[in-house]
């Protein structure tokens, strides 16, 4: 066979294969998975990383032929709704999901929104995966919400203990926005710090989320001379402003938060002043990331032109939903079947090296398995990027 004839045959075969795959995809049923969360305003980075992670993974699944659940193969469609960090809009978003017959929804990203949608989810048979921390969402009698990340009352003690043991931290101060989420996280942080034997020198200073001058907010806190300044529940937009103000006031101690952050926002808003800032990161590090995680990062970056480290955590929700449905196909339309499967579910973790497993946890915190088992990765910001400080697990 001549080289020309061989190349023509190869090209024809590739076209036939491509057409066959397209036809197969066209024949697939569609599985809609919802997202209700914040993708605009100061906290936009939290929800954007959710939505982009889901869209990246869904496109990847569909490109490779779809996902087989039972005897059917599905293309995954992400139906997204920006709740603008407004509980009323979160309710409207969840109602939209119910109207479209969607039983599995990722989000909301904040406490108020997650609590507000609970009646709609329970009434309409929706399992939802909030990135919000109130224990009442996950503890009996509640059963429809599954925490998508590590909570502040799980990460906070781990961070404080690490800093106490390794950085000689003895005194901590807490600052929070005057909203329910940050205030709740502050209270949990204060309790955890005291339980570890730290002296809490300030725990009542708050600020409005639209504050532009943080100097008068932070001045009394800095005067209390903490070793550690905790920015409880701080949004990605407010974090660099608070850090800059603290450093310009002469504070030289450690600064941390239990919320995930955006390295690019820190770089643009605080520059070198943000070096040393400690936050909860995505559930992956170069040391534990699998080939599939690396490919996910590449696909995400190619699709959106940038990458958010928090998506190392946000990639898990869709994977858990699909793998749990694979384990019990009846759960496609029956969320009670999904709940029963949660207790015994276990599958290989495709995003980590080694023998790591996808499983549901949370018994210690909630009295039942209503949390995704994702690694707790704590980062420190340095010169425009996050570096891993330590990795831990929660039950």
C-alpha cells in the first residue's frame, strides 16, 4: 500500500470513528445536574469555581461518550443559576431546578442560601451539595443536604493546632464581616482556639462587606497584639484589602482564614503583602494529584483561560453524584435510593494517587454520613501562588 493510500485510509477511518462517536452521543439520554450558587459580586470566585469545574468535567465526559448508569448511557448537562448570594434568589434557583425535574444540585455556597433552599429541596425530592457550614443542614432530621467540602469547625482546629505546634502561636484575634456566615465561622473559630489553649485577645470586631477603608476596623485588633489574625469567613474580594490594611498598620504576625481564596485576586489586591497568608486550599497537591487531576486542570485552563486552586475541591461533587448513581441506578429518579446508597458507597478516587477512595463521611460532626470525603489541604500564599502547608483528613 502506498503512503498516500495509507494516509487516506487512516483519515477515512478517523472520520468514521468521529461520526460514529457523534451519533452515539446523539443517541444518549440527557442527565441534568443543577448548580445554584454565587457567580457575581464579592464572593463570586466561590461559585464560579463550582460552575466551571462542573462544566469542565461534563464536557470531558460527553466528549468521551457519556456516562453509563445501569443499562443506559447519558450525556451530562449542567443547568446553572446565579443566586447572587441572595437567599431569595437561591430559593428561586432551586425552584427552577425542581421545575426542570432535576434531583441533584450543587450549591449554594453560603449559609443563608443553603438554609433557605432546604424546604424546596425536601419538598421536591432534591439532594443538594452546599458549600456552607451550619450543622443543622446535615444532622438529623435533615437528610437532603451533603456538605461538599471541609467545614470551618473541622479545618479551623487543624490550622490553629498546626500554628500552635509549629509557629509558636499563643494569642489569636478574630475579625468578621457583619453577616451570618462569617459571624458563625468566627464563633466556631473562637471556640476551637480556646479549646486548644490559645488566648483569644479580640473576638467582637466586625465590618460591613462594602467597607473600603479597613484601617479603623483593624486598628483596635492590631493593638491587642495577636500572634494570629483570623479573617473569619472572608470573601475573596475583601481578603486582600484586610491583609493590606493590617500590614500597613505594622502587623507582622500570621494571618489566616478557613475559607478558600483566589491567588490572582490576592496578587492583584495585596501583592507581596499577602505573602504568608494561610487559607484552605483545593483538595489536591502536586504530590497527591493523579494523572486524571492533572488532565482536569489542563482542560479547565484551556476552557476558561485560567485556573482556580479551589476547583481541586469543587471537581468532586459531580464525580460523587455520578458514581453514586452508578452504584444504584434507581437513584436517577429516587433520592431515597441515593440516601440509602450513601451509607455503604465506596469507589476509587480518580483524582488522587494510590488507594484513595470516594466515600461519604461526617458521622462525627453530624451523626450521619452527609459529607464528601475530600482531603483537607491548607495553603500558604507566596509570590502569586499557593504552596501546600499541610494535608489532613476529616471523618
